């Protein structure tokens, strides 16, 4: 896998199990995973098993953003690894899969998540970091608003 590596870390005021489960639950994933403030989530299909696929589609204006995932590791609540590629609202179509690893560990009463995205195109490094930062912030908001 060629490309750059983007890594982010964030603390959550939720158990590792709740943080982990949100990534594989379509009802929760539609609220944070690739969701933008002005977009409309139109499809969230998740087959949460090793080898399973996910398709998350958001309408952004008159275009669609398609996000494809293929799960490689599902180790609840510690580690989730998936292959990832996307076509963002009329932009370039990714020919190669990239890899995202979500590592979660208990920290006090909450959890610490480290996300590592491998294979990022150099021209998309900043946009990738901004996107994952927004996603993790949205995840924190929904976990806090759901109160357990």
C-alpha cells in the first residue's frame, strides 16, 4: 500500500464497548461516519463481520459521496481494521483500497481511540485529517448525547 499515513487520537467519555459498537451499528454510524453538516445520509449498509462490506452514501448538494469499507479485523472492543475507498461528490475515484485501523483502549471512565489511515494520497493528507477529525468529534457528540 503506497501513500502517506495519517494518525489521530481522541478521548471519549464513553466505554470502549460503546465507542467500538458505534462504528458497526448503522443507526449510529449514519449520524457520524462520513456525515457532513450539509449532507443527507441516503444509505448506510453495514455487514459487520470479517470479510463483510459496508456502503455509506451521503447526498451533498446534487452529487453523492460514496464510501466503501471491507472489514479485515473485528476485535470488540479493542480493534477494528477496514479497507476503505471513496468517491467524493464528483471527485476522483480511488482505484486502490487504503487501510484504516481503529484502536480503542480504556482510559479512566472512558476510552482513548487512535485512528490510523494508511495509503492516503499526498494531495489529500490535510483533507483526510480534517475529515477524520470531524468524524471523531461527531462520534463524541452522539455518544455524549445518548448518555449510555
